[in-house]
């Protein structure tokens, strides 16, 4: 009788275990169905710690909200107000102003820019040779159009504006940028290249 009793208890324990496993399987199947039905991926908050990044070389193009294959996309926005094409008028005024500023600044680079570099050399008490001065001016010449474009596009122009006043302000700003860049360049020139006399 003891054997049957022991055998019966083992069967009862196995039956309880099977019932428990069936409940677990049903629970897992239910969870899987919920996950399958709610398969949308949810990304919580992502925090970048830029102070921990080390950037050795930065290159490429950053296009925000524009099609990189169509750089003139912004230029194609026409705004009409009271039958007047404001965009067309703005564009024409900007082109006139840009041409006037460009002409004056290229004259500056061909003439008084050398004396500006000379004044900055005196400030740091050393002299560059002529090829270095010419190299600096050519570097500035390559970048001058983008600075002109930057300042011209930062102005809201109307037909009543004096282009001459805007031209003077932009020329002054660009000359100041040139002076600052030359000062920075000469200030950070390695000692062995300064050509001290």
C-alpha cells in the first residue's frame, strides 16, 4: 500500500507541475501576442555627451532641410506681395550690392592689404617675406566672396535703401574680418617661421 501511496503522490506532484507549466506557457503566449501587436519601436530619450567625444578631423557638408543636389533650392522661393515679386527685387538688389562690395574689396586686396599686413607684422615685431605676404592675400582672395555673400544675405533690402550705406558697412565688416584673420594667423605662426629680424 505504501508503494501505491508514494506512486500516487509522485503522479499528483507531476500533475501539479504540468498545470503550472501550462499556465506559464499561456502567459508567455499572451505576452508574445501583446508584443507582436505593439511592434512599434519606441525610443526613449537619447543623450549625447559631446564633451566626451574626440574629433580629430571634421569634413563634409551639412545640409539642414535642403536638398543637397539642388543648391539653388532656396533661391527658388518667390514671395509676391501686392503684385510685386519681392524675392526678385531682393535678389537683384543683393546682386548689385554684392558686385559693388566685391569690386571695392578686390581693390583693397590689390593695394592696401599689403600695408595692413605690414602694420600687423610691426605689432608682433617681426617681418614676413614677400612670398608669405602674397600667399596670405591669395588665401584671403579665395575666401572673400563667401564673406561678402554672408554679409549681403544678412541684410533685408528695399528699393528705398541706400546701397552705398550698406556697401560701406559690409566693406568695413569684411576688412575687419581680414584684419582679425591676419592677426590670428601671424599670432599663431610657429616661432621658426616668423622671420624675426
